[in-house]
């Protein structure tokens, strides 16, 4: 399995965050690289991995749709098992990811025992399809769950979530001002994508600290 680890992993880490990529970009995309670096600067060791369909793309260069959910979830569980073997019982294991990767993390957490979930740009619904919300499993997540969402994200905007009311299962929802699904901002915005990625990393550290994981 293709995986990338932080410089601090696994020597003596107390918390590790396993990150999955989104549907269309690999684990070493510019977004994922910047995110992992920002998290490392916040003292959060990360392990990034790729789902089987993305590994095949890496091998032959052919684009494929994501694997079906059971395959994605088993790949995530396999990575959790491997990380726990590497870090030992004293290390807390959080999971998360970008878009689809974060959604898969939340699905794993609704079935398996992990210490926290962090979603970077959660796909609350398909673009423009407010009748197809992807939140039914969230009440089953019993560990702390953080969602970091750009205010311009077409997969879940502030007014759309406000209209839904409280979404059970989400412990904390943080809005990144001006960010789209990739946390990129408009040219005239005072913050750029890198700023919002760093902000997301800071908010992640605060969240994990608030839940006694840092």
C-alpha cells in the first residue's frame, strides 16, 4: 500500500492522525502535502495512504472512479491495524481525510473503535443535490468528530447546514472563511489557501488538545 509518513512518525508519538485522500487526487497531492506539513508543524504526526483504485492509477496512469465503499473501508481498517502495530497501545489513533477520505473515516468510526475523526471538507451532499445528504451514519460515531469546512464549499455551505439544524455526531464544526472545497479563496480575499490549511491544522490541534489527545 502506498503511504507517506511524517518525519516524527513513529518515534515516541502520543497521537497519530491517519489521513485518506479525496476522490480525485492522490495522497501526495499539493493539498495533502501542505496539510501534512501544517499538521506536523502543530506537533501532529500523520500517516497518509492511498485506496486501491488510486494505487492502480499511480501504476498505469489511468483514471478510475473510487472503489466501492466496502473496499475503501477495508483499506482504511487495514491501515489502522498497521499503524497500531507500529505505534503500540499507548498511542492514540485519530483518523480523517480530505472530502471522500473524511467521509470514509467517519464511516469507519461509526463501526470501529478510534479516538477521534477529523474531516477536511466534508461532502455533506453531492454538488447541487440537497435531497441527498450523507449524514445518516454520523449519530453512530461515538468518538469526538471535527469538521473543517470552507464557507464557499459547494458540498455543504453555512446556510445549508444551518437549515438542517444540529447534526448529531459532529462534535465541532469550524468554518474557514472564504474557502472552497479545497480551502482555496478568491483573489481579493485577505487569506489564501495556504493560510486556511494552516488554520485548519491549528484548529485540529486545539480540538485534539480539548479532548485530551495532545
